[in-house]
């Protein structure tokens, strides 16, 4: 199947499925219109303030009043605005300028206000936005009416949709012909099917291919040392400037472009705290724009290249190159389709020749082929980076763009090829800095950074040497190859600086999977089969959690997928803390302690938004990990043959330097690109004849992009037509949601609310519930306890009791049970809405599933275990409630192991202490694991499931007075 497409709503910053887009868009526009009405009222109030400013200045402060009409007073109660300053705040108001004798008022700021400081060359003043009004997008522009036939060159919409389905499913020629025959047999309606066979569809796709920059094929000729003839290789590429122009001309993408570097900060009540997330908020793009002519704009690319196996046995391989524009938001860049990860090249793979393989000259030859091929891909970047390119954008503004390469994403092997360093066996293996080979293990030291300028000077000096020995002696001083680097041709681009830390290969697929995890397994195996079985059982019994893979057996099993290794690492502390103990195996326990610090380092690196505080804390974690690993290496130096001197351990020293320079690691994480290899393999297997595969695969990839473009145009056309004709048509699928459809969510509830219950069961009486749950202590006196809770809860919420009388539910009164709960919450990391999908079910995938939750109370945040979700009718209202099991019993003095492994322990109250809570008081879900090696009532809070959970548990440690280890 082809990738699922979605449309990005610029009003709510969410990706919406094509089905239901129209209704969603109407809802967002209605809310936007209401906000606009609110703003009109706010502006009216401010205008009245400005007109009355002179008289107010002559009055004492206590006598100043803002004249507001009755209608405005009623409306203003619901406005989330601050009338104390303009929004955005850009300095003193006009009244201060008209009254020079009066001192200008110092702007006041509210908690969480966002300040944007633009690059000086942009000539844009700094602005402060209230948190709710902050959004990053270019100036609005007038969108022209859509094409009346957006499916062109297909003769009808029907033909396009049929051809699109065939493309997504991957029909071969025979299957395509057969389906067309069936369509002709049952064709009815206004649109006529004119396709006769697969050739017709092929021809129309080719006719539509001009919508997106097409691939070009060229032959790269490279001489090999000692040979007179040239070795020729085919390569394919798109013109990167033309591709950028396609995106700039796209009315769906253009509003999301950022053209100026800027610094962001958030007001914490005392000062503005800087933060970075997108590449255009970080240091490197700021420095690039400093070098440009005044008024020029950087257009920055993110590039990735890596070989991949297309066939199961690896006999067929591909070498795709992907590109993204850093000017677009990460949410769009990291998606698929328009604005996302484009395949922009297909590099040749030089097969090893037995006669030459392993020789330095052959290695240099392969590197030369790579760079000459890559030079074709970035040729337009090289020219446009020198002189720039004027381009009239959709908003009618002509901009002077200078292209550059901001980020290069690759694993260590590819980074060595890109930088033309000599790799792991050289004297200076790191492609980023000049660390000696023997000091890779010592991550406490920092070394001089490489630069393209220095490398180019060394290469030029080597060319000037007369003998091979002299050249080699000079090149070895920085472990460089005597080849001109193709990235030197691109201005404002330093290849060593563009290379970025890759969590996927350096952490999960490197430091963890090949080193820490291998050592841990050895320790478990030495403890005997019983301990091996215990670890596997604890992985199998680990509670399920969304987006967390769940391997049932891990010891002795080889996994090649780094994402599985990432999930194993997230669970390892909780699955082995009672196996690798300090008493039974001191060295294994010490290594587990090191792993705990590795996980903290990786979680800090994974944060989607970084403040100055989190970057500092992340650096401290790296230092703590380094110090502890040094101790472990010292303790195991005599009896351990493990060599800890490898590049991926050293690469941890560059994590937070890269974050400061290029933004969050998700901007350059290879994991996103490796997901793109899947469709390539499917196309190779199902839609090629296994000959000239590059051309066939790239053609399908191009058609997929063209289909995505036509889909967007059709959606815009449908929306435009509907608005033009009526504008108030209803759509049945406004609540269409995969999760909700599968489990039968009550569609009468508003999907935008904080919590939403689903998987509704049959109505039950209190009598039937208590009889069915006789063996469960939590349900003892269920109805009586609920009466007592409601009689306290409703008055506390200012909800009058029905008829002014105390509630007294009868045994034949009914409630409705629900077994699913969707909770929307604001992430502590990026302050955006995230969603948890929680279960409270006796049977979910053939096993009971009762999730835990964070609940907000007047005394703070507490942890609870869901027991029963239900909806109860009181008077004329419906109240979503939950019976929960509290986990707030005293745990006693903190254990030494908990301190060292940074475990947060909670203890369950007796089941008789089960209590009721409003579902709306739930903050988000929580993952708790029973401490199988200790008190059966003790549970450990898993802080590694996501970045928000990591920060929440960190706050819990601080509130509990636990000392910060680092």
C-alpha cells in the first residue's frame, strides 16, 4: 500500500485525514471567526482606552476606568486576553509617543508569553505573543480559485481515483488490465471510463508528471588509478532548486514557510527563557543569514543518503538520497507527500572487484565516484549559493534566496564518506572533530572541530607535494583523503558542521545494541538459565503501552531493527533491576547503573523542544554517564576483554552541540528516513521486472508525489465548490477516527474535549454490577460509596443537587460502563496537545488491561489505577466517573537501588480504599510496572515511554525531595 495521506490544517496545526476534512475545516474556521470577533471587541476596548488616554493621565490611578458597553462586558468575561498591553507587544503604544513628558510604560508580560527576536537582516522588530495566539507562519496571501478540473490530465475524477488506487496497491500490468475490464462491465453514472489497458494509465501518469520536478539520468565517468579507460556509472537526480521552486509555488505549503532565522523565548514569570526546536530557531541558520547580503533569505536543505537492501537476501541494493527543506515546520518535513521527505537522487553502487578490493586506491576510487555523483545532485545548490536567485513568491513578494545545506543526516560510515575522512581505523576517526583514535572512550574531553576551510587547505597543500609519501604524511595528520569534497562548492556550508548526531544509529543501533546490551546479556547468561527465563518472563509480562513494541523474548535473540532496540532499552531497567542486583553480581549492577544514565541522556536528546535549562541538564547527564563509564571500565579492565574505544561512544559528546546549532534531534534523526525504505522495497518486489530497477522505482515514487498533488487540488476544489454553492452542507464523518470506529466510541461526545470515553457497554443496574463483581473488594458497597461521593462532589463543583435534595441512588438505577478512554493533554515538552489511549477492560487482546493515570487534585498530582469507567445520570446531567485504586501509600525510606537507578516507587493502598473521581480530573495516562522482586504492592513508574512522561516523573522526584544525582 502507498503511504496514507493527510491534509495539514493551518488553523489548528493538525494533520487531518481526507475523509472528514471539510467538516473539520468548517469547525476550525468557526472557531477562528469567534476569535476574530473577540479580537474586534478587544480592539474596540483598546481604541476607547487610546481616545480617553489624555483624561486618564490627569486622574489618579485608582480613578481610571475603561468604558465598556454592557454587551462588551458580558462578552469580555469569556475572552482570554490581557487588556494591559497590545498583543503582540512591540514596544510603547502611540499615546506614549504623543506625550513626551510622561515616562513610557514598561511592557508587562504574562506567564508563558512567547517572544520572537528576528534576525537583524530581516528588519523585523521583536514581538511578544500571548501563548494562545502564538503561531509561526508567513504572511497570508490571496489564494486563487482552484482549477476547475484538478484531476487533469486524467479525463475524469473517476479515472484518477481508479489509477491512484492501482498505484497505491501496486497492481502489475495484468492485474491493472483485469480491473479495467471489470470497471467497464459495471460502469454507470455520469463519468465514463476511457481506460482500455495499463498502457493508457501509464501514459496519463506520464502526462501528469510535469507537476513535480522530474528525475534526470546522467552517466558519471571516473578514471581508476593505473587504468586508461573511464569507469561509467548511471545515476539519477532531481534539480534541487526546481524542487524548492515547486514547494514555494504550492499554495498549501507556502503559508508554512519561514524565511528568517529567529530566536524564541518563553516567559516563566520572571524572565524570558530561550528555547529551540525547529532548525530556523537554532544557531547555524542564524550564522548563515549573517553572511548573506542585506535582505537576502536562506533556503536551507537537509540531506540524507544511505544504502539499503531491496531484496530479502541483499542481492539487490539501492542508494537513495532524500531531501527536506528546513524552512518548513518539522511536522511537515517529517511527513510524507508534498513538503516531506523527497527522494532526490539514486547513487551508483560500486561493486567490489577482487583484483582491487581492499586496496587504498580502490577505496579512494569509490569515494570519488560517490562525490562526483553527489555533485550532480547538488549542482543547482552550488550555483544558487554563490549568486542567489530572485523568486516571486505566492504573496507577490520577490525574495532573494541563497541556497545552502544546513544538515547532513547519515550513519558513521556515510559520514566518513561525506567528509572524506578515513574512518574508524584512522588516527583521527571522528568526521566532526580531531579526537585521537585511542581517546574515543574518554568522552570527558573536547577537541578542536574540523572545518571545510581547514580540510580544503590540507588537500591543496597535499596536491602541491611532489611524492606520494609526502602527500600521505600530510593527509594522515587529519585522516583525510586526497579527493576534492563536492560540498566545498556550496557556499555557507561546512560539511563537518552539517554532519549531525543520529540517535537511531549512534545510540539505539550502536552504543546500546552493540555494546551496552551485549554486555548486559552476558551477565544475565552467566547467572544461569533461571535468571534468563526470569528476564524474558518480565519482558513478556510488561504492561502494554501504545507505540511501545513488546518483545516476549529478548535474551539471546538478535534484532536488526534499531527501533526494537530502542524499546528494549526503555524497559530494561524495570525488567532486570531485581535480577542484576548489587549482591548477586556487582559488576552487572554497576553496568545497569551506567545504562540508567545512558537512558537519561537519550531521553534528554529526544526532547522535541529544548530550553537552556534542558540543554544544560542534558550536558550534565553526559558528564555523569562519562564518569560512571570510566569507573566501570577501570573495574573491568583486568578481567574484561571488551573494548570501549569506539566512535559511537565518542559521538555522545556532540549531542547537545548539535541541538544548539540545528534544533531538536528529530530534525535529523535517521529513523524517519529508514521508514521510507519500506515502500522502495515493496515497489522493487511488486512493481518492477528486476531490471533497470532504479528507473522503475523512481518513476513510481514520482507518480505517488503527483497523485498527492492532485489529491490536494481536488480537496481544495471540493471545498471551494461547496462554499460557493452552499457552505453549510453537513458531513457524516466529522467524528471519523480509526481508534473510535474500532471500539465504538460514543459519537455524541465532543472530540475536542479533554477526555472522551468509548467502547460503550450495555446499561447495567447497580444491583447487577455488585452481583457480577462480588469477588472484587473494590466494588463493595459500590452504590452507597457513589452516593456519598456525589453528595460531596457536586456541591464542590457548584453543581446544584437535583431538587435541592441529597442524592440517593437506588439499586435498580442504571449506569453505562465504558472500556476505553481518550485523554488529550498538553505536553510539558513542546506545549502541544498529545493524546493517550487508555483501557479499562477485562479483555483486551486476550488479556485484562487496566491502565494507570495521573489525576489532578487540590493537593497536587496523584497516581491511580483505573478499575471501572462509567457514566452516571444525575438529574438532567450525565457525569463521566471512574472507580480507581489509589497508589499513594507511604513507601518508607528510599532504597539505595531506587536512588542509583533513579526509580520512582509508589505503593498501592488496600483494595478497600478504592474511590471515585471525575474522569475530567485525569491529566494523562501513566505506565506502572509491579516490582516483582519486592513488596507486591509496590510499583515503579516508567519514565521512558515518552519525553512528556520523562519530564513529569522528573518533577515528581523534585517534589518528593529526591536529590538530583547529576
